[in-house]
């Protein structure tokens, strides 16, 4: 049995519009395939240099 755990992810795309599309797509995949929920209060589409990420 193999188990992976991650609670943070950064995904980089070229535009805010692409970011919104990817966020919706990833959210759907996590919900439908993995039965996980995304905390929308902690999720955002933003410029990479405007995000704080500690890992």
C-alpha cells in the first residue's frame, strides 16, 4: 500500500484566466476522484511573487 499526503500545492500558469480554469479543474478532480475538498478561503489565483509560501 502506498499513501501520499500533501496539503499545499502551487501551480504556475501564464495568465490569471488560465489560473481560474486550472483551479476549477483541480478542485473537480480532487472532489470527484479523490473525495477531497479544497478550502476556498485558503485558495487563490495570484501572481507568484505576491504569494507567501512556506512549504
